[in-house]
């Protein structure tokens, strides 16, 4: 899983740290801006702190998402610098069961999320298991897509897009607020595609089949597919993230173009 990223790793300070993260998971991760305390201790209201060692699978996933995060930083630092701006890198928080964030306490049931109040990406490692076993989207690049999507929300936050969406939703109907949410989520998918384009074209990190893994993951978490999976009627007005087709389309648009200007979901006509 990690071998394809070795050329990038060996060129970076982060890469040299990540190579020993299997031995020094906690220390190495903290040095990379990754907070393992929730995973090691368990967080939540009135939860006693009891440390435990990471399992081999958790350790491997920690290594992988650490490298993906570092590579997204390579891409977004470059893109922001081209516009004369400075990219402020997010912190990645890995947790188990429950976690406290500046946006409130969340359980693993909510899935990965980004909190704009603390500029942190929150990932429950068990989600990747569910992505493969329950949602039918296996593969390391499916996991990379999830990380890159949440980083896409961080980019939106830095650009002020998230705040504009919140303001635009004031006084609107539930259906109108949902549509704004869909457009915001699809843009994060497109931003994830922009990163994947750079990882492929500039650093040659993708293997054959990786793009299909990302598209399969995007499809697996489309609102229509999730509603059908839950035995519910498909109700487009209730969508908050977009249909499977829309999520694949916008990730692919970012991947094909590598251009953030192609990610204007707010002006586009959504089918």
C-alpha cells in the first residue's frame, strides 16, 4: 500500500518520519500534525483515558492517511502560492468511537468530517473498513479520495466559501439549504480530483486502477445509493452530498482538468 508513495516520501522530511511511524506511531504522527490521542485514549463525555496500542491494521492506515495528507499539502501549497496566497495546512485527527471537536462531539456514525472552527479533519479509522466491506468500495485510493475530499472542505474554509454558503442558507427552505450543501460537497469532490490530478501528473503516484477506486468510492457514498441501501425512497430534495453520478462527475472534472476554476459547482447546472 505504501510503496507507491516512496519516491515522494524520500524527497520530504515528512517522508523520512513516516518511514518509522510503524515503530513510533504516536511520536511520528504528532510531528506530522496528526493527533492520535483520541484513537489511543478514546474521547467523549466522561470517558476515562485508557491508552492502548494501535492494531497492525490501524497502524498501516495511520501511515497511509499520513502520507496522503502530506501529498495534499504539496498540491495545495503550490496552488495557493500560484495565486500569491499561503496555504494553512490542516490537522488530521484520527479517532475511535467518539471525538470532541470545536464543532461539537461526534460519534463514528457521522463518518469523516471537517470542522471549520478548528481547521481539523476528523477520521474514524473504522470508516475505511466500512467503506470496503459494507459499501463495496475497496482499495487504498478509495481511502485517499476520502481524505482528499475532507481536505477539500478545508480549502473551501480558507477561501471563505463555507462561510458564504452558511450566509446564503439563512432564511432559506430546507430544500434550498440542502441544495447549497450538495453544491459545497460536490466542489470538495472536485477539489479532491484536482489533488489526484497533481499526484498523478506531477508525482506519478497513481497505479492503474486507482482512478476507478476513487470513482467507485464517490459512487458508493452518493445520497441516492445510500437511501436505496437503507430501504428508503430516493428523494432528491433531501440530498445533502449529491447523487452517485454527480459525485463521480465532479471528482472526474477535477481530475481531468487539474484546475480549481473548473470546480465552480455554485454556478453550474446540476443534473
